[in-house]
């Protein structure tokens, strides 16, 4: 009898601990609002020439380049882009803000001979098309293993941006993020959840002019900025993510950083969506 009571008590304690851990997990999952994302690519397709946008905005990506291939990513599948003439772009740019921009992604670069484009939103109606820009460009020349980020100035020309010093090594996974807030007037960039010593700057306040046309990753319509390497878990947001938000995505992956509501279903996690 004592043994039975002991086992029941042990089971109850184990259940309570699991329940409490579950509550903490659910709270963490709900920390990020999926409505703030206007593009989410998890690359779990594993084949084909398109990437499904899981944000619900319809910003599906079209894969370009004969040598692009599906490979192992940071979480599940990823996509390898082989440099020149390889990229992913949307047909439109839906849900893009003029005030707040955040992008994050996992990237593993094979070389730095060309500027790797982590994210680009081109626009029309201005003298410069670089509505939003996030790349590895080096202002010092040589290897492009830095961070370069910015948006158009109020006159529609390139001017609200900056570049860091060298940050990356080849064949290494990095979690990168860029946050631009044109209301508060700052740009912050992150490498593996932390802002590099020269990874932020102040900018003039004011919404970005122009009409967004397409969203690009891996390349640009300017046809000389190309990623040579593997990318995974790309997401764009129309809010300024906090450092806690960015670290939650980095540590948990998109599959656990959000709680989402699929059409006609109860709230589920991205992990469930990715397995469907």
C-alpha cells in the first residue's frame, strides 16, 4: 500500500511539474503576435521553385537560379543559393510598413566575394529604389562579411543607413536581425541575438517614401548583390522587434516563437503547420 501511495504521489508531482512547464512554454509561444509579420518563410517545402508565405499575406517567394537547391537548414530544410543570378523574390510587397521594419533570418555563407543580400524591398516613385536594405556589404572593400542596413531618406534618396566592421566567418550559421524605427529614429542590427559594438546608429525620423513593389532575399533587381550560401527561417515584420523578441525567435525558432490561428482551426504552433 505504501508503495502504491508513493508511486501515485510521484506521478502527481511529475504531472504538476509538466503542467507548470507547459504553462511557461505556452506563455513564451504567445509572446510574439503573428499579425505583426508580413512574410514568414520556413523552407519546409523541401522541393519546387516556390516558398510559401505562412504569415497569411500572400508574399510567396519565387526561387530563381539553376543551381539553387534544397538542403538541410538550421531547422529542418533550408535553401542553398549559389551566388550570381540566384535569389528569392515576391510578386508583390503586401503588408509593408513605412515606419517600422524588422527582418530576421538564419544564414550560412560559403564565401564573401559578393555582397550577400539578406533582405531588400524595392519601391517605385523615388529616385532610388532601396526602400529597405539589409546586406553584408563592406565599406572597406575586400570580403563582404559585414552588415549594411538602411532605408531611403525623406527626399527618396539613399541616406539613412550605415555599415559595420567585419563580423562573419565562412561555413558558420548566424542568426541575423535588422530593426529600423523611423519614428524613434534608429537602426539596430543583431548577430546571434546581440548588437555588435558598431551595430546600431541614429537616423532622421520620418516615414519612408515610395511605393513598395517586391521583397527580395538572396539578391536584388540591381543584379549584383548575391548570397552564396544557405538560408533558413526568414521573417519580415511591420513593427520594431525588441531584443527579447529577437532572442526568442533565435532560441526557439519560428515554430515556437509564435502562436498562430490557421484558417478554420484553433490556435496552433508553426511546428504543426510545418508538418502538415
